[in-house]
C-alpha cells in the first residue's frame, strides 16, 4: 500500500512535533514537551487513518484507529503505549508530572511512533470480529461503508459473533 500525500503531510507534522517536544523537554518546559509528545502520536494516528481512507475528524477516533490497527496486526501492547502517552496530554492541563515521568512518557511516545510509522504503509488486514464493539468501531472508522468491512469467517456461517 502506498501512502497518500495527505498521510505523508500528517506524518511529517508528527515528526516535527516530536522534535519540538524534545527541544521543549531539553529546555525544561515539561508542559509543552508533554503536549507536543502527545500531539506527535495523535497526528501519526491520523496519518494511518488518512492513508486508509478512515474517518479521523474526532478525538475519539484516534483510539478507534489505534484499536483497529492493534487488532489487525495482533499488537495489543499498542493500546498500553497509547494509554501511557495519552497521559502526556493530561499533563499539559495539570502540570503535575516530574521530569523523569515526562521523560518516560516521551520514551513511550517514541516507541509507539516507531511502530506506527512501520504499520502506516501496511494495507488493512482482515480479521474476524469477535465483538459487536469491533464491528461498531469498523463502521465508525469507515463511515458505515459495508463493502470495506473485513471478511468475517463467522458471517459465512450465519452466526453472529458474541
């Protein structure tokens, strides 16, 4: 799968935000470093969604995109990394993290970004839905386009996933 110009634009913004986060951190501005570290991940996730033609116009869709990619590639740890990095965003508002905590969060952001960049050009992988939430998430991302839904072996049997 080739990337789209819009997807490339989002990824370049992600890289720029990460560089800015590192500068802010080095200057001791933990609040701005936190927000830019979080922003770098958020924009990278938008890059994946854009590349796949998925809806990404709302904050909640970042978690949906990450969950979808995590399921497709069987990488559940991506959710854990995302949860840690999302708290960087909280620190922007609360300013209650210490330098070592922000440093750890930034390290997790870099790790997640490396994996997202690796997965970005990969085409969607079919996988069987195991829950109605997965099916709802897919429809939300694809804006209800049923033809884009991954093959579901249980659909062929007429059985509905739990």
